[in-house]
């Protein structure tokens, strides 16, 4: 158990000569808050500080000062014993942690004139102000704070005086007085120490003990004494009009440059490191103050007459400093010091650390010195091996040096040396080995890392984070800032779940590399629920080509909308490409390109949302010497040419972008009838700043979406058909590249009901779970059609590659089955693993998972 008793060491002349006041007959109860290191005591472990100890020390100082003024002082506790009191010990002396009601009872039993409870405050460690509380509402203090009891103006007077006194003595950053009813927002009595009182009372929170610089100051007994003077001066002003005849002089001694490693308030000197074990001498009195080792640098002289003084401050490892101080009419006087170290400068920290084997070659080497350095002499003393050109930047008052070089090689060894000829601004030679003697060298070794040391970052995604009103069958696009190592891409590292059920949604996931950037496209195998939250997760473990690994799982959350698209196909590019579409150079509108520009059929880049097997590739090769650039990929004939529409539709196409910075737009023919097409209109340009698949659309009902070409810029025709896909080059765009186009279509919007969507789908078609599952060697897949429909039943592996087509024909309404024997379309057995089967009908798309085990 801890047992504490406090003894006050008085400084200077006898305190009986300090006071001319006479408080004879005044009886005051001083309550040192908390006690006994109990659960309600506030402990700052980093400083071994207890509020109860600080409060008791202040109380002893107050008692001694009051008694020298002739007052009678009653303390509610005189110790800080951890042991709880016994019934017998309570009758002999107050407990070391009396209850709140017991504290008030001591004041009442002794019939004191005033009650004062001493505390310090705490919150979040980032403030330091003074608070005074009294019973009752703010502005309306009352005896014991209870409604209907006499008001007590003296409490408000006392609080207003004391808050100024403590604020001045402790040099806190602010002050406040309040009634406890108002401060704690209870509308009634709150502080238990007030309610039983039969006399006026106040409570002081002198400063914030959890503000680290103040925590250390509160470890100093003489810092307590200065606050005790503030409390005593308050009651002198309440009960006696004359002031103290003598003054105090206090201050804090800090290092001129070294900073603390804990929080300090911005703009305050608390950021500078206090000096321990100071010696302060006050002349001509010859008084000597010996500071403590509790990181506060505090000193206090009291009993001072008005006049001029010389104060000399000394500490081991520092040059002494002297200042002249004039004491006038103010009771509180302050003089702070910043001492300069006489220790030779050393290196405090370096980056990279000694032996670092992966230091980024583009980062600056950073050296933190203990003292401000002579920049010219220090730069001349620094060398690097192998030799490189070095550039120096000094920061933080020449305490911090940044060394840069544009010529450091990757994966190379370097040694930096600081010779002993370097000096600080006081002329001390650099101490390289830290033995306290200057003039020796310091060196450190490091190795640069590879040219890329950062893990891949997601730089673009669709849907965006927390996006809403997303289509029910979206192409998810997750783009990285660099190329991924394909060996780190494992099955299941990118997947989709609904929320809050966390069911895994069947998807195809494809990885592409475009212009040295990786992109994942995630294709849901079935329409998502409307007005539903979904999460796409990218599991940690993906690496770039240099082995830098993503260490945190990334999650993209989005919410679907309440609209479904009713589609009308123009061209899915599955057939007729060369017959229906001209070569780019065949149109007279195409200008500013080289002959290599071509329209091609592609089977590697397709829209898996629709199980597409072909897309249209446009390879562009711009002639940079031209002043005008346009490629018109013209739809000349075939069934797509006879798809007519009006402005009720949205025109859509899926584009696999190359991030080129060039532009794309739609062009349509505007007619007066199906045989008369006098005009052409276009959409506005879309900048191709994405890679991978993305849906691009033109809302024909929006007049602000119309661009300018050879029409009037207004969709005012009677009928429309598709004219062309158009590209243009921008000065900052790529000269060559390929774009892929799939599923050119028209859609109208159907708003879904909240309650009947699932029932409606169930009435139209159902894809049942396969049986058995897991299976080997075969399984049966069944589905139900409520209406006759074309239906396509296909099987895919987890990478989105089609394995087998089980059915693709017209079915009557009813229950249908198909058997999969675990083989692909070539008749070869497929390996064990997870597979997905998908049913596409005129009513929509459904998909399920199944597991083949061998």
C-alpha cells in the first residue's frame, strides 16, 4: 500500500512577514478533491501523477498561508492512504478518501464560513484552462444549490475573483465560471459535494492535469504553492480589502531548440523541452532555487519586495543565462528562460536508418541534428560514396537537413559520411560518436530499392464508392495505377456480395492490362435486386510487377436503383460486321488518319453481361500532321440499319476504353419518314479516360446532350436510325490504339414496384439449383418457363470462360432439364472446382453456382 504525507518546504524569509492582513475569526474548510488513489482518482501514468496528491499539496499550502493570516482552516483529509478508513479511525481523523457527503459534513459540523474544493480538470489532453463552479444555475448561485434555498451572491463573487487569480498564477489559456446546474446541463443540483452544505461553497479546477506539459508542472510542489497564493488572495479580497504586501516571481526554463515528444498547444512555448535540475539564483537577495527532475523546468521565489533583481539560471550541459527583472505592484511576476546547450551537436535521427535495404531512391535523405548547424561548414563536411551530386535543404531553424540527388541508382549501395569538421551555430564541432567530445565522423550505410516500391492503388472504379441508383446489370470496373502480377491474381480475390445477407453473387471476373495498367471487369451473371446494397471486395494479396503487395482488402459499396431497362437491339456484332459496317476510310467524313486505321472483328474483348462472343475493334492511327481528325465508322446496311426509333429511347453501347484521352460520340440519322433522311445529329463528345469495359449512353430526350455536326443541334425529327460511331483526336491523346465496341442498343426505362418484382420474375422463369451438388461425374440442371421463350443455358468457369453450351433454342412453357457430364464443348473433362451456370431468356437472366468434385 502507498502511504503519503506531505511536508511544505518554505522558500525565503519567514512567511509570517509576508502578510499584513488579519483573517482572525474567519473559518474556512478546504477540501482536497479525490484521495487514496481510488477508482475516481485521476492518474496520468506517463508522469506517475495522481490528482489526489496534487490537490492535497495545494491544500497544505493554502492551510499554511491562511493560518499565517489568522484564519482557522479545516481540511477534509490530511493524507492519501490507499487503505479505507475503519469506523474507529474515522472518528479520530477524516478518511483519506471521504465521500462527497462526508466532506460536506466536515464543513457543516465545524460551522465554517466558506467551503472550497480544490481540483484539476481533465478532458482529452489538448486543452488547459481554468474553471470555477458554484451551486445553482449560472448567474444565480444558491446555498447548497437546491431550489428554494437562499441565493448566495458571495459564491459568484468568490468564483469570479478566484478564476482570475488562478488563471493568472497558472498562466492557463482561458477561464470560465458557471453554476453546476447549467454546466452539467442537468437543470438541477449535480455536484454531490455542494448539496449537503449549509454555507457558501465553490469548486476550482485550476488547470488540466491531462495536458502533458501541465501534468509535469503539477508534479512541482512550488507550482502548487503559486496556485495556493491565488486561492488565498481570493479570500483576502472577500474578507479583507487590503492586498498582500509582497510579490512572487516564477518562471519556466526550457531548451532553446529541443522539442517535447508529446502534445503541446499550438503557438505556445510548451513545445520546447523543459530543463531539469535547474539552479536559479536571485540577487541581490542571494536566494537559490533548486529545480526538480520532473520535466517542468519550474522555479518560484516568493516574499519579494518591489525593486530590481538579477536572476541567474544554470543547468548541467547548458550555458548559464542572466536576466534583469523589475518587481512592481503586481503580485504575480514571471520570467521564462531558454537555455543554449554547451554539448557538441550530434545526429538525433536519420532516414534511411542504418542498414536500410529498400530506401526509395527518389526520397530525400533526412538528418536531424540536436542543435542548429552552421550550414556552410556542415554541407562541406558531408560526402556520399559512390560519389553523386547532392543538393541540400535546411529546415526547422537549421536543425533538419534534407539531402537530395537526382542520380541515385536503383538497387545500389551508398554510404553517407559527416566529417568532424561540421559545426553548430555556436562553433561546437560535430560529435560523430556521441562521446561528448566534438571532432569525429559519423557515417551510415543504406541500399536503394527498386524503381517501384508502392503497392498498387485503385485509381478509378465504377460504381463509385457509395454510389446510388446503379443499373441492375452493371459492368463493375476497378482500375489500378499500374500493372498487376498475374501470378498474384487468384480465383475468388475479386467478388461481389449483397448486403446485409452477404450472399456471394455469381459473377464473371476478367483481368486486362491496358497501357501498363490493370483493370478488373466484374460481370454479374444475373440481374441484381433493385434498391439493394451490394459490396464488391478486392482481397489483399495482389502484387505489382515489383512485388509490392496490397495489404488491406478494398471494398466498394453501391446501391442499385429502381429502374429496369427494356432493350431493343441495334447490333450485337455477333455477325454481319463486314457487310453492315464500312471500313473507316470509306467515309468521306473520315479525315486526319493514317491508312493503318481499320475496323476488325474481335473475339478476345467481349461484353460478358450478354454472353457476347464477338465485338467490333476500331484500330486508330492518327496523322499528327493534320489539323482535323475524325473517324466515322458508318453503319451502312443490314438489319441494324432498319432499326428505327424516336427520342423516347436511350442509346447505349459498351466500350472497352484504352485511357487514350481521345473522344467518342454517337451519330444518328434524322428523318421525316423511313425513306427520307435529310439530317444528321450527334451526341456530345465523351472523353475516353477509362480502361476496360464501360457503358456509354445518350439520353435522346435530353436536349442538352446533343452535340454539333452537320445538323441543327436539335432532335426535332419524326424518326431516327443509327448512323455511325465517331472518334476524334485531342492534342494530349494517344496517337495509336484500339477501342472495342459491343452491344449497340436502345433502351426504355421501366420503374419497378417495391413488392412484386420477385413474384413477377418467379412467374416468368425459374432457374433451379442443380442436383446433386457437389457432383461427380454429372449433374442435372432444371428450369421452369411460365411463357414460351428463346432460352440459352451455358456453363462458365470462375474466370468467366465459357465451358459448355447445354441449350440454345426456343422452349415452350413448362419444366425443362439438361444434364451436364462435366465436359466442355470439345468433349474433354474439366477439372474440379466451382462452376457457374446461367439461363438467359427474353424475361431476363439468372445464374447459380455448382461444385464439381473428383
